[in-house]
C-alpha cells in the first residue's frame, strides 16, 4: 500500500545538480545566476487529447519534458529547472518507473533539474513547468521580426505528423520511414543548442507545436508583418524519403504539429551566419520565405509563380 | 466558435504588474530582484479528488491560486508570479469568466501576476505553479526545528474539514457556524503576512494541507525530532462555537486538511515575539506543544496527564 509520498520519493528522487532545495518541502528553492532573466513555461498534456493513453510511458516521460524544454529553446533560454505535476488513475509502479526513466533521460540530456512537483489521483494528466535563464534583455520573442527578414525553419518538420497519421489513420510509409516518423513523434529533440546560438541572430522565434502555418501566424501577429513562403524551398524531401505521398507530405509540413522545430526570422545580412550555424550544429536549417509589410497576409508562391493562401491552419484544441 | 487562443486571451489577459513579458509567447519572462532566491511550488487540483465538479467556479479560481500562495507563505517567500494550466471538458465561457474572477481576486489580494499558462481540452484539472522570492538564505524549511522548540499553529484550523463534512456527509452545524466553515473551505486565506513575519523567528514551517498531525509528521521527519501536543491547548473553541460536536471538532482539528494555516516551530525564547505578532496581524497564534529529541515520536497529552499517540493521520491521495 504505497502512499502518495512514497511513490513520489521512490521514482522522482534522483539527485539535483543546481537546486538549493529540491522536493519534499512546501516549495523548491532555486538561485538564479546574477543578471539573468527567467523564462517560464507550462504545458499540460492530457491522455486522449495530446497522446494515446497506451503510449509507452518512457516515451511519454521524455516528451512531457521535451515539449517544455523546446519552449525555452524557442526563447533562447538555457533550461535549468523542471516541476512535474501528475494525475494518475492508479498508483502503477511499473508505469511510474518507466515514465521517470524517460523524464530523467530528457532532463539529463538538457541539463535540467527536476526540482519539485505534485502527484495525485485523477484522469491521466501531466503538467510540466520549466524555468530557464537568459542574460537580461537577450531572450528572443515573437515580436521582433521586420519586413524583409528571412524566414527559417530547423530540422525535418512534418515527420511527427506523418508518424501520428501512420499510427492513427494507417498512412502507409516505408519501413525505415515509419520508424523515423514515429521517433520524431515520440522522442522530439528540443533545439536547445540552436536556440541559444540564435540569441543575437534571430529577430523572432518560436517552436512549431501546432503547425508551421498556424505558428507562423503568431510571429506575424506579434511582429505586425506578412510573409511569403516559397513552396520550392520547403524541405519536402525529408518526408518524401519516408515514403509519404506528396500531398500528405506537404500537409504534414505546413500544418502538422509536434515536431518542435524552431521557426525563426533574421535579416538577410545574417544569412551566411545562419548557414554556418547549420554546419556547426549538424542540423539542417531551411530558408523558406521572407517577411513583408502587409500585416497578417500569408501567401505560398508555387513553382509556376502563382500566389495563394495556405489551405490549412494549425491545430486548435477547442476548434 | 471561439478557439483556444481567443479563450485564453479573453479571460486571462488582465495587465501584469511586475512581469517583463506575460503570456502569448513560448514562455513568460520574469526578472527576479537582486540577491533573491526563488521558491517554486506546483499543485494539481482534480475534479472529484480535490473539489466537487459543481463547485462555484469563482471559489475554485480563488482556491486554486490560494493553496499555492500558501505554499510560498509557508517558506517565508513573497508571492510574485503564477502560471495556470487548465484542462476543461468544454469551452464554457461563463464558467471561465467566473473562474478568472476568483483567480484574479486572489492574485490581486496577494500581489501575484498571472504571467503565463496553458489551456486544453480534457477532464477538469487545474495546475497552478507559483514563484515567490525570499532573500537568499532566509527561506524557512521543514528541517530546522530543534528539541525544546515550541509548536505553533495559526488561525482556526479544522473549520474547512467541518465545512466539507457538512456538505458531503450532512454534519449538522449552527447556521452561522456552517457559513464560517464553508468560507474556510471555499476561500482559504493564505497566511502570507504571517509567513513573511516569521522569517528569522520560526525554525521550521509548513502549511497544513493534509491535516495537522500528518503535516507535523513532515516537520518531525525533516528535523529528526519528536513532539508532544497539549490537548488542552488545541483551539477547539473555534470549532465548538460553529456547533460541531466535540469528537468531530477534535478530529477536524487534528486530521482535517484544507485550512492552509501555518504550522511552525520556534525557540521558547521567541514566545513573546510570536504572541506580539498575533496582536499585530490580528490573527490568533496558538502554542500547542513542544518538540523533543525522540525522532518520529508523536504523543497527545490529555487533560488527565495521560499520553497517547494520535488516532488519525493525514489524508493521502493514494492510500
């Protein structure tokens, strides 16, 4: 008959590295480094809405933290501390052990201390809050893009959506392609090194969680700009080579969420710097369009030069 | 068809007072004051476990923040920022408006900025994370009590439990008593002023959320002490005057949670200082016992001098 406190202690008590007081008191105590501002983000993941209830708990533990670390990366903040609140339908020891393994794997990969949390009974729900640090004034928001800035996206966006459609809707992919897409869905890689390197380079940035088009809309709104995307510049080959049909690939790239790639803007004068960064980080960075001074306008330019608005929007939990 | 982002904006967009960037970006940005350490606490409240699904949403909004602010009070930390993650079965405009009213009423009462959050669809679940500040090294933990220290509790502990039993089990109270006990249950008052005043006075402190006896156990464990409680010193009159029978009053006081009073220890040399604090804050503070050097031992001394262990323990969500 393990009680709440025993459960927490047993699975979530690995030593913290840079936390004055972790867990077990009314609050955790952390000491920010001098002259830092703090970036704080909270995400709630609900079974049936954000993940299948039978998702492998180790993957789920990784992802619950990774999507939050990604929010910090998108601000150019260094991840430092995490707080985990868990509602569980039952105290399942094996599930908690596996979940903790995935969570700590992500925490160790990105230098995050699990500093505190809460555990209770209820329908499966994971709420993670993360705190990161950035030198005062250097965080990158959504509001700094200017007309003329180039639009960039990192990595291989769209694979997570293909993985979801393969699982949920039976979308056919190649064997190896399916494995790559499921890995993108279950083990997203927050682009922390990229986010930190883009401080002082990117004018605006966010992570793509709800789809490239939908999230681009947030940059355009925050920065009062429009954008034109070059269809020919979209990194479709990373999806086609997984065996996805062209239409599914395009839709996954433009409207699929869950990849947690960074979408950012920078002046054209920094193009070469960003290309060099791609080499240094061994991470593809794609220049896919340009911003303009027509607030809210978003157009795709096709290979034949024609312009049209995108047909898909991001995922909205209450639409 | 209001979308997720519209809902959040409409109800949770009151201006922040001391937040560099609140809401609407990947993360909020906050700037701690110099030489402060941060206290961070997360609590998850689940319908059916922590509150009735039909609880008045204004009360629920107050309480969701109040229980977290109370955790900061219990560290002697000044509440500064809150982050709210909400899972809702449906986007209910009237419910959200009322909930936001209660939440902001508590935020304004205690100087807290709602700096960020998340909203999603799912079984009703509220996860609040709060961040407070204390001068480095001055936060009060559970680990500093010493044998000989006096044990104190604030306010009128037990009323919230009586209110719960009145609602759930039909416990009969006087008309006015019932109203007082329901107010204690629905609108707990975090003891922030007391918590701040006890920095440098209290040797250990926590807030009573799971019952006085159960929570005292956490101080004894953290401080490696035992304790003897004087039954005659327990503030039973605050429960008896609500019309509660003696047995229910004693049980509510010792094992009822949800009052969020502060339980703390201090050397006997500070007794007069603490009594003076009660006057200054116009808040009853009761010296109910003393700590000793028998780790883990907890005994109640009855009026006839006999000693016995308490018969009730705190509430455990997974027991």
